[in-house]
C-alpha cells in the first residue's frame, strides 16, 4: 500500500488489539500502515504481548507508543500467560476479562495531556464503544464470517432440540443464504448462557460492534464484495472499509515465529531443491493440535499420494498428554525421506507460501492463512475447517470462489487416507480450474493493495475519517 501522507494525518488514535495471535498480527500490520500515513498512535497491550509490538515501536519511534496495562484479573491472567492460549474454549473468558481494563483506560484518558480522539479496537472488544470517543471496529475475519457472527448475536437463534448438534441454522438475510449445523457455529456464540454475566457482557459487546462509528475489515472488495455490501446495508451506513490483505512490513513475517525443530534457512534450502509448484504445504494454524489418529491418516494420505510435501506440526500444549496428541506415525519420516519435510513447531508460513516450489496448501482455513495463500502463493487449497470462522471461510473458498476442495470438517473429524491421497494428487495437477482461479485471485489481491487499488483507496478514506 502507498505510504504517502494524506489529509487528516496527525490525529492521535488508540489501537487496542485482542491478545491472540490471529487477531493481533493483522491489526499490528494495519497500525503500521496508519503510522506510515502520519497518524499518532497509542497501542494498548498487556505485558505478555509487549514484545510483539517492539518491531512496530522501533519502526515508528515518534509516531507509535505503547500503553501497557496489566491483565485485570488473576483468573484471566492465568489464561493469558498460558503458553498457547487462548484456544477456542478460552476466548469467552478472555473477552469478559478484558472488560476490566475499562477503568484503568479511562484513568489514563483523564491523565493524558492529549488523549486520543478515536479508538480502533478488535471485534471482541465491543465495550470500547463506551469510552466517550469515536470507535472503529477492526475485524480480523472476513466479511462473510462477520455477517454470520453479527446475525447470530442479533437474532440469537436456538436449537429446537438442545442435544442436536446437527440442527441446521439458516441465515436467509445474508447473500447466498448460508446454512450451518449448530456444531459449526462460533464457539463463543454456542457457549452463551442466558442471564450469565459473562455471556451477557459478550452479547452486549457484539451488539456494540454494530452500533460503532465504522468497521475496518481485513479483506478486499474483489474477494467479498457482496458481503461487504451486505454489511453496509445491515449497519445502515457506508463506513465499512476493506483494507486487506494486510501484509507485514518488509520481511517482518520472518521474525514473528516461535521455536521450531528446523531452522528457517534449512526449510528454504530444502524448498530450493524442489521443482516449481511440486510441494504440498500442510499446516493447520497456531491453535489446532491433531490427535494421533488424525496424524496417522494425514501421514498415510501424504504417503499414498506420492506428492512432495512440507508438513508443519503443532506440538501438544499443556494439558494434552504427549503420546495421545500430534505424534508423527512411527517410521513415517524414514519412509518419506527425500519426499517430505516435517517441521515441528513454528514454520515461516509467508516465506513458504511465496516460494516457487509450493503448489497447493492443505489448511484449516483460518482467515490469515487464507489471505496469505491468496496473496503470496496464488495456490489452490484443500480445506479442513476446524472451528471459529473457518467453516464460513471454507464456504467462501469451496462453494463460491472455486479455489479449494473440502477434504474434512471439524476438529474431531478423521480424514480417510485414501480419499485424502486422491485429493492431494488431484490438486497438484498441472491443468485445473482451481489453480487458474487461485492465480486470478492473487492478481486481484495485489491490484487491491497496489496504487489506486480498492484497498488502498479504502485505507486512505479511513485515515481521512480518523483525522
């Protein structure tokens, strides 16, 4: 995106990300863009996440400052400080706990000589509508996913049979009238208990999103135009800006990882030995840990397919007994030596996807992964949605855009290795419509964030409003 400073720059705004990796990273990338256009920004973080914003502080020493507030309760702090949380089950507790930052934040407002005039805060932080300044919602999810989420919290649909996890919930007011089984809906929504203070706080927060001044979405018009237009109709105004795909500045993505069994340079060296578009990249994001049965079937599928592959495996978290979770099948790595590379822990996904050797991506359909696959790889996908917004993302990729094939569904589902092997072989084929469509989407994404593109224009318009 263009870094030119435009009219309205110079205002002071507060940026408040939700402290989970998939939410923080795109908002940090947006913050970089806003700072590059001349806005003065205070970014609120809890102590654990201060290190994540250090590159931003170093890049913009006069434009961006940190406001570090301690986590508001001991219970929530134990959640926040756990190594790999919040997992899906931890989000409701985190959302509720972060509301405890309201009073310390208001005290900071009163003591600041030049308090911010607006706040850009994550979709999970609806209570920031009530800070007395103009509030802009940031959505790390796409427009279809957000349309479903807002519909849920507005209409509060229930199952006729409380035990029926397959009860169908329809959304006729959303374009293309999506329908999902209860089990595929947002975990945060399904955990709602009427009258429970935490649940009511979360419900009020999502409804506050739709009452906020504006909405910023990490998507682009050419990808989700019909759903962006739907959100404008539902919200009753045009202050909806699609500014994605939000990309890390320069090579910052290579610095965002954790520990890994294979050095980044060794991963890239291995890819350098492979032919163009010959490698299947397999990764299920920063949260999903597969059971041993799932690992066995994925491994067998890769082995039977005969394709070259790079498989990134998330290791068990605290509370998951090693020996029951994420064990690579015995002898697997010996059998596929020379054909595949297994990486335990973090992998440099952006660098991998942009490498010429990657031909397709087996993914959980997390929105950040989807956008990275589109803009960096231009590759077709195999979809295995497991939770959160991933089912709606799979709907978009598979049923509407025709850039992916659904191979499995659900966090507990176990794929059939023979069927998976067939899908792996097919998606790596040279001449297929999904590959062509993926390359068309990549071109559209790059145009959107280029000079004069739709996302660049939306970003400039957002800065004018913030100014």
